[in-house]
C-alpha cells in the first residue's frame, strides 16, 4: 500500500507456516501457539547465523504474549529511514477448519465454569483465526486503497492523529491495520459508501472521525463485504445469528468479509469509549481552533501524563496472584487483571472519575521469549484517571445506599470495610457513607487516598508497589509541614475589615468608593502566590502575646491595595501635582485609620502601609481620570495621556479582576500557577518573565485546553505549562488570552495587526523582535504590559530549552518506575554550569531563608571572591530582642525589604551592558551572570587607548557591591571574542 507513516518505519513480512508442522487438533489448549513460537525460534536461529542482519529481537503481536513476532534490523542502515526494521509475522492460512473455532466453542479446556460445564473461548479462538485470515484481510484492505490517493493520504492523517494519543493507539483499542479496516468499511458498500472519490483527504479524515464518534452506528456491529456482495440485511438467518453471537462475545464488532473473524476482538469497552471521546474532541478542535485545529489535532502529543489528571504505576513484578489461574485462559491473565483493577477503581471512585484507563504493556524492552511468560510482568501496570469535575474530585464525603436497602448496604460495607460508616445528614437522610477527612490544602490528595485504600484492601497491594502521581511536587510549595496557602482565609478576612473601614472614613475630603487587591502575590482569593503573606505577630493593632516564636521574621511582605475616591473636578491636571495630591490623601487616610481604630500606619513619599490583623497593606490610589478612560473604552491616544502610574494601576486592577474570576471557575488554576512560578524562579528567570505573564500562560491552558480537557490536577497542569512554553510558535503566533470572552472580531483584527507590526523587523534581524513573547488580552492588545521588553529573543530561547528538558524529564518520571524523591526535586534544581559566573549569597541573610529549596554549591570554575555575612541585617528577630519591648520591636519591622532585589538593581545599574543577571526572586541563594556582548577584536583595536577590564576584576567589583550579602563568586567562562 506504500502508506508507512513516520516515526515508526517498518515493514510487516508475513511468513506462512507449512501445514505439515501442525495436526488437525492443534487449535486446542494452546498447542497452536506453542508450535508457532517454536517455528519462530527456528527462524531466529537461522537468521542469527546470517551476516545480513545486525540485530534480531523478540516482540509481541498487539501485546499478546502468546503471539510473539521477530523484529529484524538489516546490517545496511538507510540514511533516509533511520531505525528501519522488519517484523516477521507468522500466518496460518487454511490451517484449521473454521467451524472448529466458532465463538461458542471451548477450545482451551482449562476454562470451565463452576459447574464444570464448557465455557466459550471467543478470544482464544479469535487469536488463531487472526493468523488464519491475516493474508486475506490484508488483501481486502489493499484492494480498497488501490489507486485511491486521497484515501491513502487520509489514512496517513488518521495514523498520525492516533499515534499522538497513546491512550487509544494501544493493543486494546486502535492500531494501523484496524484504522485501515475502518476506512475500508466506510469506502465500500459495507459502510454505505460514506467515503467517495470526490472527497479530499481532510474530508475523509473528518467523515471517519464523525463515524467513530457516533455510538449508534456501532451498536449493531460492522461487517465488511467484498464489492458486489449482497447487503448484510439480506443475509440468511444463520448470518443474523452469527451477528448476535459477535455482539454477545465482544463489546466492539468489526467483522471481516468472511464473517468468521472480528477484527476488533481485542478492543475493550473502555478503550472504545475513550476512542469515541477523542474523536469527538478532535472534531471540536477542527471547528473551534485556529487553522482548523491543525496544531491541536496533528502536532500536540496527547499522552498519559498530559491527558490524565492522575497517573498510577503499579509494580506487579513477581506477584503470584496475577497468574494464579494460569497465564493464558480465554484471555491472558494480564488482561484479566487489568479488568479487575479497572472495576475496583470504577466502584471506588464513582462519579469522581470521567474515564479510567488501565493498560499493562507486557513486552519488556529486552524480551527473551525462551525464558517463558513469567517475565512478562516486569513492566508496571499504568492507570490513568480523568477527573469528572473539580467539585466531585475534591468532595470529602461520599454518600452510599440508604440504611433501608439491606443488600446494597451489605455490599457497601463489604467493599469499604472500616471506612464505611452510618451517618445522618442535614436533610434527615440516614445512609452509609465514606469520609475522607483532610485539610483544605490537601483535598487534591483525596483521589489518591481512595485509590490506595481500594487497591490495598482488595488486591493486597502495598503502598510501596503503588506510585500515585499527585503530591510529588508539593515540597516546593510547603512551608514547614503545611501549605502557607492555608492562611489565605485570615488574609481575606483582614482585607474585608480594612475595606469596610476605608469606606466608612468620613473625615477625608473625598470618600473611598471602592477597594481592590492588586498584587497577585497577595493571594486574597485566587491563590496564585507561591508564598502568600503569613500573619505576623507584631503586625496587629495591639500586640496580644508577649512572647515571640524562635523564628520570627523581621520582614513583612505587604499586600498592595488599590482604592478609588469619589469624583471631583478639583483635581490638578499636572501629573506631578496629581501624585502629590494622592500622597496627601494617603497621609490623611493613614491618620484617620490610626486615630479611629488604632491601626499602625507607616508613611513614605509614595505610599502608606497599614498594619492590621497580622498583615501589612500598602495603599495606592487610582486617579479618577484613569477610571473614566477605562469605562469609556477610549482609544490608545487618550490612554497614553494617563500618567504611567495610573496606567499601571489600571492594568493591574483589570488583570487581578480577571484572574480572580478565573480561579473561581477552576480551583486547580492557583496551584498550577504556583508550580509554574516556582519553576521559573528556580531556574533564575525572575528578571525575564513577570509573574502576571506566568498567570496568563497558565490561564490559556484552562481557557483553551483542546485537545485536552481543563486540567483537574496540579502536576498535569504544570506539565502542560512546560509544553506550552517549549512548543508554542512564539515567533509567528500571538498567544491570545480571552478570560471573559470580551474580545470581538474587531479586537482580534487589532491584535493581529499589532502582532504583525511587532514582527516587521524579523526579516532584518530576528534578534530585535519585541515583544518576543506576544501575550494579548482584552486590556492589553499590543502585549505592552508584561512582555514588552522581556523576555527578548535570546532569553526566550533559553527559557524554551529549559522548559523542553523539564517537560521531557517530568514525562519520563511519571511513566517510568522511579520512586526516588530526588528525581522529582531535579525539576527545580538549575544547572549552575550554564552561566559564565556564579554569585553565591549568604542564605542566612535572605529575607525568607525558609523558602530556599536547595542550598547552592559550585564545584567548577575559579573561586575569585569570598565575603563574610553582614551583621547589620538578620532575617529573624534576634534572641535578645525577643524578650524586650515588643512595641519598640514593632517599629523595627522592615516592610517589603528584599536585599536580593536591591542587590540585583545595583548590579544592573553599576554593570549595565557588561553582563546579564539571572536570579531567583522567591528564595534562591545563587545569581547567574552571563556576559552581555562578545568582546570585539576590531573594536578593541579601534579603542587601543582604552584598556579592556579583566573579567575577574569585574567579578571582584561585584563582590564589593554586594559586600555583606555575597558569600562567594566563581568565574566559569571568559567572554567570547568576535572578529
């Protein structure tokens, strides 16, 4: 057919086994399979002695252990087809009487019912029929595609589509031949000629997906016919009876033209349900996504880690219970165990799970068939769980049967054991229930606890043999033993009290009309800060406790709050005068709060900080002119006339409102943003990707999740963030984030024009493109707010490379049997040898030392400077001060003090154009430096009189700038010289 689709470049070679090797009753009790294997062993022996083949390996046919195949690699490798191999597949044409392999017969005599009555073995018989009819069915498909170019192209599209989706391109769902058979069915009279020769490849692709996604078309089974054969409806009663037998024996029926063999006999019910869902999702992509969904349909990898919200690996190596009844009955013991695991999880999770996918690929990487079937349990069983909704996933109580339903109650108690308890609910109902008590920030672990309990109870599996991917990355968000996000309720309460008091102020010239939190780091209601502000014992109106904890911080992270005043025509028109007037208002507001409620206020020229209920709130005023522009939706020229401070407040307020609403719709959004921010800062990109930009990138994953559903787990969402960052075409495509569906066609056109305008310089110099990352929103159609100047092209390229490596690494540790916590930590360990110089800081002089993930150490390069820690600053209250006057200590609190930020700002100022600074704004103790521009020999000759500074001298000056804060400086690479 010449329809090989990369990357799997191979040829299937059918090898017809001679009849003389078999007896007429070898179809019984696996004798055929044993001789088939022996035949291949003989073939392998002769091929091994040949010099024409460099490697010969064992594999299995559609993951069926009793049907091995040989994989042969020729000595001569083809440059245009790297990795090419040949699969040798035995066939058994006309070997047995087909009637002996009827679906109702028992051909594996060990399979008996409890009453010892023979039990039908339809899968066993189909396994033999497959080999007998393989050549005939391959010829049928070949004829269907003969001379039909568009049909072949459509088949290639379908193969690419399915191979990108590992949950359906699987032994119990789709394979290349089965796709060919479905397309052949639709292109012949059997399928009503739904596909005709006037169609293009993409039309055929869509018709096929639509057919797959429509359940009723499959209800009566599909029967292939040779051209010219009578319709299946006109068949005799015997044929209709055969149809009934197929439907009773298999969940999916695609019968070949002989009417003796079901091509889809391996397809499971769960695999078919997922196939239909994927087909429906793909059709949605084609209708709703840009460019007909080409990127989402054909380029996006829909694998287990990215698709499912929960992935579980179960190690069953050496577990005797798997094959306690024998390796191969009607079905293989591994497939039976898959069904058992699926049923248990389905019963345990109930409506929490939309899909549960259980697969166990039994072909080890180095399969040796001579060692027998006992080696087929070396790979872990993989479970994927797709959550049905956020509310159901995080539900604490599951309500079981009513106490009056005795039989259901008995089953419920037998299934749940000690977890089952009788409860009376608020509506008066008395029913059985299970309760999964946990703290608010632990609710994402409820599904993990349910699965571990169910599998441990019913399959006697230990937790050591189960790896449920759910909380492995929580370590980077925790503070001590808990998640600081748990304080957000207290923070919200404090903010509401402050907002009420501000609105009640009457002794100021203009009353406060509205109060809004600005800082995404405040985490007032949308939980997007990695470390939201925690209550401080000294930041209260009155200090209640006279004793401080051992590690009491002297730094307080303020929450920025924007307030708006009543309208007035007396505001000055000059920007400077407006800012001075704002300051006067803030001072008066602070004075009023202090006089009326005893709240401590700290004033400076630019802002006023209010201490109350353990938190610090920084007040900012938005001038009414900026507010009026927002309401009128005026053009860009008028917006530019608003002061830069008001414009910043305006944009931040709109951004905060949108993110707040998004978190209300998607509870998992906040944790995913927190992981994304932690990753960005851990790899020292704090200076080049704003926190708001990260929030928009993650928002896109939830607003435009296709070809997935919106993630319901933090690790799945984080993986998709990494892939978005690494795979998106930032050079030629804007990323449009429409949170409230505000963008009209006119807005889309404006965004497109702004993007094309920003890319005009690409042909002249690709490195000068700004912004390199174009993020368009309803409030920022030109991507000026967060990514106007950074990241630039080189910074983005570096970020993309890091994201690609991290995404591949995360995918690998989810799928592979890795239980070492250090492997997960590696996602947030940045390689320091990728920089030209490293500045290590004293970790005990960071404002929040507890946020440091891993202390940094450098073993490469030249040690050029070393410094002692300053005695002027300590991040915690000193032991001697803890027992002193707490009111005086309160005055020594440092609001928004960050020595890292101050040091970085000084470096950028003092060494502008010398090097780039890479740092972690959340809690890192290392700063990376890369030389800004290569030293030019030509420029050096032109400026012969000007001495070029030695890089080591520059680094020593860096140490002087950070004296008291810098621990060590290492010189790794010299600046590059260009001609």
